[in-house]
């Protein structure tokens, strides 16, 4: 575990050094749990997002995409339950003034027990926590913390406040008109993208002439006032979601729930995530809107954590918006019900949701890709490199074009190759430093292919292509280069 922690720290440093992720507002000492994506990070993020979007909207004939606004009418969040229910149980240490999410505090204590070989006790503590959370028994949670003498990481004391709920939505004011009632101008930064889909259900269904079952997909920013934001970009206050709401006939929800949980796991595996690094984790305490829910978890360097959620949301969302808006959120189903021999008729559709955090998926890809390698060369000397083995289809840069020297007409040939390829995939041109140093930089950035233009190129129109993962080099004709790269990234 200590080695994995060290590797994770090295990955965080690597992300900054090679243009993947920067601390937001770093010149002003940063803003906690807010990050900026650099030139390579922004491209990788876009490639992951595009891969998801294509798999949802292009490869599924009955799923379409929308882009709803971040700002929504405040009643939206009343109808969805976020105003009353979107909160986490928190506890403060009176000495350090540090605030903890209760489940994170107890899970951290359980991890310490497991590290000390007290696995049975750790499991018992976690089981008791789950039972207390299911009942919203805050007094019981406080007693569990006190009885086990759980300490604050800062003060090392057990001097705790009572457990209480803390709403996670950011508030802001909308418009410039003053009001006697400040609440008149209050709007929220959306804590999820799903509600933008639900309020547009009828718009999409009618204009797209969609027939149930059908899905609506969306990617976009969401905002949560996380008290315990941690583990780099795993939990942030500003993050991006990729969600799909699948509208179905009431009574068919478990069929589609099971379908989508398997489909989504296969999709993650298609990104190169090993099956043994993924698992299903059923929710013990269901959200107020769900009749079934699970997480697809990934084994991060800091343990098994949620990557994607699959939820059977019943008709809660459309039903609530129907109630609060006074607008019918119904679908007329012409299909024949075999039980009655008549059309199913009007009903409020049920929903199965798939919701994955783009930032968490980004971190997943980098966690798997990062490697520090050392080996002994044929002459007995040691060599090493740091490499990001990002799958070629989503790598920020697909091909590095490298003239061996900056003279003798080699840069001109390299530019011709660059111009031929850059319309089809992302390329990078570099002529500075020795070729070995350039290879190492491309390894560290995660570029899967490098092509070197040398003096032999002028004689026979061939170049050397180098493969990142194996470091194998081979000679190929310039005319075959573009097709070879396209074949490998597709």
C-alpha cells in the first residue's frame, strides 16, 4: 500500500510536469479541490468524452444527446429532492475545527484497523455504520465514533461535535434586480446533469418522435460543495458528468437495470480497464428515488472506489416534475399489453440511469497507464523511463513527427508528413534535442507512435516508426504511415 501511495504521488507530480492537470489559480496559492486541465489533459478528457458520446448516441439508434443549461429554475431542485435531501452527515473536531464526512471518517478508521491486521473488527465497524446510515441514526453514528475513539488526523483528539446534515448545493443570485426577499433571486449551480434531461423529456420525445424505450444522454459540469474533497481529482467541487437516462415501461425496470449494468462494465473494459480491476457494489442504503442501485467500482491506488453509478430511479423524477410543474409528463404507448390485449396507454415512464464521472474516469486511465521502468541494456548499463500507456484510441497525441536533425531537408519532409496526417488525428512536431530525449518525452506524455525522418528517408521514402509500449522500431514506407496509424487507433 505504501508503494501504491508513492506511485500515486508521483503520478500527481507527473500530471503537472507534462501538461495534464494544474492546481486552479496556482499563482494565488490555488483553490482547494479545484483543478485546471492542461494542454494534454484537456485533449485526453475530450477524447474520453467523445468515446462515451459516440458509444451512447451514435452506436445506439434510440439514444440521443442534449446539452441543458447549468442554471435551472429553482423549483427544479425542490421537485428533485435536492433542496431537502441532498446532504451528507458531517461531524467537526472541536480542537482542529476540521470537518469530516462521517462515512469517510469511519471508513478511514476501518482502513487503519485492516492495516493493523484487525480485519474482523473493521468489517464489524463498517457493517454497523451501514446500518446506522440506513436509519439516519446520527446519535448512533456519534456513539460509534466515540466508542471506538476515532481521532482527527490533525489534532489527534476525539473531541467531536454532534453529527448533522450539510447541504451540498452551491447557491448564487440570479439577475440584478433587488428584492425584499433575498430568496427570490436564489438559484443553484446544478449538483448533477440528470435534471436537465428530465425537464426536457417531453421536448425530446415529441420533437424526436422517440418511442419507448429510449435514452437521453448528456455531458457537462456539475458542482457540489464537498467538505471532504480529496484524492486529487477523484472528489472535486467542480467536476464533469456523463449521464444517460433510459426511459422505459413501468415493470420492465429490472430487465433494463441488469442490461445496462453489464453493458457499462463492458464499455469500461473496452477502454482497456482490466476486468479484475472492476467490480459491482450494490447499494445498502438506496437513494430516495431508487428501487435498485449499484456502483461499478475501480481499484484505484487508494482502494476500491465508485467509478460509475447505475440506478433504477422508478418514476420519481418525472412524477415529481409533473407534480411541481402541473405539466403532464406522460407517454402514450400504442404497443399491445399481452396481459390485457389492449394498448398500454398513458403512463409516466420509469427510468434507468447510468452516470459516470469523467474526471474519475480520467484518473482511472492515468492510474493504469503510469509506469516507471528500469532495465539493463546489452552493454550492461542501466536505463529507465517513465511512460503513460494510454490506449492509442484516446491518447492526446497519436503521432510524434521527429526529424533526426534540423537540416539537410529533413524538417521539410517531416512537415509534409505532419500536414498529411494532422487532419486525421492529433500530431506533434518536434526537432529540438537528441532523438533519445524526444522519445522519452513522448513516452512520458503518452504518445503511442513516433516517426523519425532520417537521411535514408531521402533515398527510399521510408521512415522509422517507434512503438511506445514495446519501444520496438521498424522501417515503413511514408505512403503506408497514415493508414497504419489509423488502423491501430481504430
